[in-house]
C-alpha cells in the first residue's frame, strides 16, 4: 500500500485533489492538465461512463445521460437516473473519485489508495457515511473526513498560530453557501456553529441571472 495520502475536495460543481509534500501543498492536475474537474458524470453514446469536462459538455446535448451536482443529493435517499439505469448518489460520487484516483496515481507514479475527503460542516452522520462509501467504492481507504471550514483554516495556516482565536469561515461554492465559526487554540480546531444552504451557490446565482 502506498504511504501517500491525497486530499480531495469533492465539490458540488467541481472536484480537486492535492498532496502535501516537502512542506507544501501541490495541486494534482487531471488529464486535461487542469487543477479543477467538473463534478459531472455521464454516459457517452456507447454507454461508457465519462467524468469531468466531457460529461459536463454532454449535459447540454444529452441531459438524460448526464448527472451534475450530485453532492446535493447525498444523504437524501434519492436515486439518480443516468440513461436507463438508476444509481445512488454514492455510486455517482464514486465515479468522480475513481477518476481522481486514476489521474492522481498516474501523476504521482504509483497507485494511490488513501485519501482525506472534505465535506460541509453541516453534513450529518448519514451524509458523511455516504461520502466514505463513495470513497470505498472508488477504491480508496478514506483515512479521514474533514470539515471544509477546518480544511480552509488549515490551508490558510491558522494551525501555526499560537494564540487562541475565534474565526469565521465563509465558504461560497459552486452549489453551496456555508458559514462556520471555529475556535482555535493549541492546534485544536473546534466547530462551534455552522449554517448553510446547499441550494445557494454560484450555479444558483447563474440561474437567477439567466432567468432575469
């Protein structure tokens, strides 16, 4: 088993992966040499699963064979239709994670089997379990599920501060809007309060502008 662990932001609109080496975070590019991959899954005309830009492009021409924003359905119990078949949100999410696993392994030159995946702070136990399930279905050993505001604070470097402080993390994503209050002290992060709306993100703003 590889000792390398990658971090994955499984977002509503986009998904990213990175690895921490030599004291720095390095983004892992996908096969299109982009750091950002659309969180879209589709079926091409032959019935083959497609992920990312190719799937996103097909959404305009074949929406019945394409799924976007599946993160909004995690934990709802809803089934997702893709062509003539139905899938769980975890199964669709797993296809995105398989794609990440494949390109991360190729980029890093070894099979990557371990990951930390970030989730919104308001995700409940059922939603978190479904994300872990998606990771397992993709072939990952999910080492940890980390709250997105905590990941943001770590990326900002707040773990290196030696003073106790209260921080507000404002996360406006492609499909969600979250605000969390973190208390930091002695390298420990505690989420004191969180609130969010998983139907209030950039895509929703786009929709309103188009309607207008």
